[in-house]
C-alpha cells in the first residue's frame, strides 16, 4: 500500500511539473509580466520547499526519486520567478520610454 501511495505522489508531482517547462518558455518569449501572478509563483515555490523539507525529515535513500521530482519542480518554478523579475524590469523599461 505504501508503494502505491508513493507512485500516486510521483504522478501528482510529475503532473504538476509537466507544465512548468512550457510556462518557463512562455515567460521567456513573452518578455512581460502581464498575465502572471507573483503571489501564485511564490506560493507554489514555498509549497515545493515544504514538500522537500517533509521528504528530508523522513528521507529514505532507497526512495530518492520522489525527492528528485520535488527538487526539479522547485528549480522550474525558481526559473520562472527569475524570469518574472527580468520581465518586470523589461516592463518598467518599456513603460519609461512611453
């Protein structure tokens, strides 16, 4: 039963994480913060940190793969946060030219 629960958790984390690479590319190409929510990104980022901390508190080296997906998603959301900041600066620069 524990194995099935872990598989379902991996499916959940992978499902959430599957959209982040596309979201990062969209942020990179859009070069604007329009349509993005900084609060949402921060909430997701800190949620992944909490998930990683919970996994480290009961870490089992034989089950590192779950932790891997949490870290991968955290990196993707962190990248999107960095792009948000870049796009925010680009928005400000474009705004000052007008």
